[in-house]
C-alpha cells in the first residue's frame, strides 16, 4: 500500500491577478502527514500543485504515473 498526498492549486481563486507576487510554500498539514507516514515506513508520495503551478490535468497525469 502506498499513499499519495495532494495539495491542489488554489491561489488563482484567492489572489486573482496578484498571484505572481504571492509567496507559496508547502502547507504544514502536508509536511506533517508526510513525515508521520514516512516515519512508519509507509511508502508516501506527494504532489505539490501550488508550488509547481500544476493544473488539474497535470496533477491527474502525475497521479496516474505514481499509481498509488
């Protein structure tokens, strides 16, 4: 069993045209869950859509490639 954590892209709806000026970092919940699962030797993968500027299609393709 492997687990995939996804942080989808959402800044476009929150910040509109100011998005290029917004600092983005991985949310704390994602890092906490990732660390906990990894510490239990559970294969864990993450997709950080916000930092990578990934859209829904990009994320879906990554999910298929990882095949959790």
